[in-house]
């Protein structure tokens, strides 16, 4: 589920802006991956005929849901982009693997603070006791 979260200061985004955002997102996915969402969820009642939403977005649209989002099948999520470059993908995947391998395994905040404090105390003129 690709979801959009409300982040404006007033806590209210006009439904027309949600409609536009969802339509743009669905359009981009359709253009780049030749896939359509399985369904679209909108958190409000339709602003016009519900059938027009289905027609424009190319999939069933569900209204008055607890969130706004686009649902995709697993097949759509696995599909390569229409103009993907396998060589670039291998290069980026290799780089990501190298970065992950070099990332310290101390991932908890407690471990990071302990390690930072240890390094600071070892180099500080004042030793912590």
C-alpha cells in the first residue's frame, strides 16, 4: 500500500488535492511500469460520480476508508521500470551491499551512545570516572 499522510499545519488537506495527488501517482506508476493499482482508497466521500474515479484511475476506488492510498499486487511491485538499465541496477545493488557491509552492526541507540561516549572519553583530556 502506497499511502499519503496528512502533514499540513491545519491537519486538513482539501479532497481535491488528494484526488490530484492520487491521480498523479497512479499515472506515474502506469507510465513507468505499465501497471495499474489494484485499487485506490480515499478517506472521504466522492466529490462527483464514483464511476468517473474508477474510469480515470483505471481501477476500483473505495471511498470513506481510514486512509488514502494505492494498493498494488505483488506482481506490480516486482515489475521493472519500462526503461530500466540492468547494468545500472547491478552497479547500485553492488554499492548498496558494500555500504551495508561497512555499516557498523551497533544499531541500538544505547550501543551508539556507549560507543560515542567511549571514543570521547578516550580522546578527552579529562577522563570520565
